[in-house]
């Protein structure tokens, strides 16, 4: 195998190699690279840099460190760090010098860092700008968090006073029509408390999803029990509007399942979908909960017999402050909260129109692999 010529290697690397002649004097070894002819044409022609300070003040300053390195006899490189030289035509070149001891010869390498250096510098600049933007975003999030909690506190204080007053009235002897109005006020107050609580949970879930997912150590869920609790909580509201709430408990399975998430947030998601279905269900209709399961997913569907969702609103259903119908519902945060939670669990959520009339809101959760059973240690036998 033919051994490459050292001069060819140096030229291929686009290096300018100098030998130190004396203090402040460098001699070019080999042919000059193309960039040297642009930056220092006199050095390229003569092959000698006899007054470094006149050619490059920065390089002359580095030669102080280079002389110390050459005298030490160390074999590693002493680098100057990048600097910029301007050619006669105004173009800038990013250069870097390295002092080396090569076979007892004081050698200086000068290289053109080229476009790769500009790319690295641009990348670092972009990283710095992103860091500043991230810090600004964090500060803005903290300000909004403080504002949100102040607003919630101001909303809760008068609401609690109103609930206390209505509760005291409800304990008095009242005419039936008056008691009905008091109980209606209590029911509206509880709904208001639920909505305020929903705003806080939505914000907390969005922040957790923004800053990172959980560590995956999910406690698992009992879908049947969690669904049953959600139904019992919502059944009085359905009865008040004469809407039937139906579900097949057997299809939900039994016992705790290896699923992402927790029962508290599952009940909140399902409760939001049931509340959404109730608001759009006509009197005498039915809202049904169905479960479907395959090898990888469990899908929960909430179906109603309402008027459906207009096509122009379907793509916006799970965004902030969007409602399925004008003049109905709340502030449009319920479905957004559901999307944040389900996405955080690695699942999917969506909407499908039903054939005939009505809507089907569904979400699916991935099944987690079953953990291997750990053997219990047997009794310890002592040897006499």
C-alpha cells in the first residue's frame, strides 16, 4: 500500500504550516493554501512572515503563549482560539492557530475554520436566544399563575358566602316554591364551584404536559368502580332534565387494570364528557357509555341523541374556549382539559358523528404490559 505524502495531507487539510525561525518570524512550509493567498498575499508569495505584528496583531499576541509552549517541549497542541481576519476584498475568514512541537521543530499551524464554524456559531446563538425566550416564557407563566389564583380566590370568597347563606335558608321552614328556588341556587353554586375547580385542574394539567410527562409509574385504574362513581355523581342532573344515563358495567371489566393515569382524573374526564352530552341532549333522550377493548387499547365512548356538532366546529372542539353550539355550555375549557389529560397518558381523544343524529365523544387508553409477579421470600431456616 502506498503511503500518502505528508505535503499532500497538509494541503488536503487546507492548513498553512509555519516553522518558527526566530522571535516574531515564521517561515511557510510547503505550498500555501488558497485562503492564505486571499488573507495574507505577501506571505503566500514570499513564504515568510518576518513581522508578525504587522501582518496579524492577534497572531503576534498568541506567539507569546506559543513560545512558552515550544520551550516546554510538550507534544500536545496549544490553541489560539478563533479570530477573524479580513481580506482585501472585504471577506472575513475565521482562523485558528495551533502551536506544536514536531520532531523538535517549533511548528505553527493556521487553519481556516470555514463555514462549519459559522454554522456552529449560529447554532450557539440560536441556543442562547432560545434560552432567553424560555426564561421569558417561564416568567410569563409564573405571572399568569399568580393572576389565575388571585382571580379564583376572589371568585370563591363571595361564592362561599352565598352558599352558606343559602344553606342556612334551606334549614328554615319555607314555602315549597321558595325552598325549590333555594335548592336551585345551591345546585347552581355547586356547579360554579365545580367549574372553578375545573379551571385550576385544567391549568395544572396543561403545565405538567408542557414541562414533561410523569415517570410512568402508574397506579392503574378500576374502570368499573371509577365509572360507577362518575355516574352516581351525575345521575341527579340527568334525572332533572329527564335524560336517561345508561351503561353496560360488564363491558368495563373488573378489578384494577394496568392503564396509564389515575382514577381521579379519569372521573373528571368522563364527567366532562357526560356534562357535555347532557347539555346537548333533548328531554326524553338517552346518553350511553360503551367500552370497547382490543389487544392494545381500551376505548370509552359517550354517545348522545342531540343535534350533533356542525362540521365547521368539529376541528375546533378540543381547543381552548371553544363550544359545540352557540349559547350553550360554559367557557369551553372542559374538552380542552380532556385532551390535555388523555394526551399526557399517551392516549387519543376524538369525536365521531352518529348515524342519524347525535354525537359520540370517545377516548382510548393504551394497555400497559403486566408486571411480572415477584416471588415472596420463603421462611428462613436456621441451622443448629
